[in-house]
């Protein structure tokens, strides 16, 4: 079965430190991977998707099919990055059914 | 554009009762999906509606049912509520074939 694992419930870093939010998935095909973010009192929103290969708010994520990972990285964390981050996938041949990980809370301390 | 809107924002129901949650998709979107998010967990897919039909379904019992209207808005119905149905229910909309989705603020359902 398809599964997304985010091993850390909480990641706490100081402002200016590098951030890496881990995401691993289990799926034998070619999924599409996403990172969604939820800031305090706001709705869940798309942060980035692997097919875009873009950087959003300084975050990047590279799909590593060999390690089945899609880790989210930022070289210098900002306090406004504090939020809940969810990794999600859609498997090939499917549309709309997002499979989410359990989420990681990122806390950036001043 | 108000984006995806859900109503009500909060709801308290008693075990055994029935509940209806509502969702209006983002303008231009024709596909609506529903998710259940239990406390401390990621959202779990319930089902997806397109052209007024259920297109996909997650691992949820038949107590969970839905409907999509000609204007693309949608309802989620849950019958015979259990305490374990207490959760945040999220609606997401997209265009058919799109994989990324826009989410609403959710409806917090508490079953007592």
C-alpha cells in the first residue's frame, strides 16, 4: 500500500539555521510528491511540488527515487517558517487522492 | 475569489446522530474531495466527486456518503455518528485531472 512517512513530529531550530524536514514514501510506481504547509490559524496550502522543481519561500525539495525520499530543505530558517508541514503523494494514474504523512511541526526559535 | 469555503466551522453532535457538512469549491474548480483529519494525524482521503458522481473512495465505511450538486458544491453526510468520528473535516477542490488541490478551512466535528 502507498504510504508517506514523516519521522519527526517536531523539529526545533534557531533562526538562521538550516532546516531539513524528512519525508519517505513507499510506492513502486512513479508518484507525484507535494509539500503542504499550514500556518497557525490558516488553511492547508500547497508549498511546492516536485515536478515544478522550483523554490518557494526559500524551500526546495528533490525527489530521490532510489531512496524514495522527498525531503524539504531551507538553508536559513526564518521565524515565519514556523508551521505544520505535510508531505503528500498522488500515485501515477490517479488524480486528486492525496496520501498524506502525519506531519512535522517546524518551530523556529529567535 | 473566496477560495474553498466550508460550513459550519464547528459542530457538536451526539452519538448516533447524523451530520451534514457543506463545501463550495474555488471558482473554476469542478472536482471536490473530502478528507478527515484526526488530532495529530495527517488528512485521510474519504472520497472525491466529479460530475455529481463519486469517483474514488478511501477506506471509510458506508456511513460516510456525499453528494455533488450541479454548481459543483458538495455535501458530506455521516450517519450513526461514533465518538471516533470526531475530527477536522477538510474539503479540497481542483479541476479534473489536476493533482494539486486547494483546501478549505475545515469543519471541526465533535461527537459527544
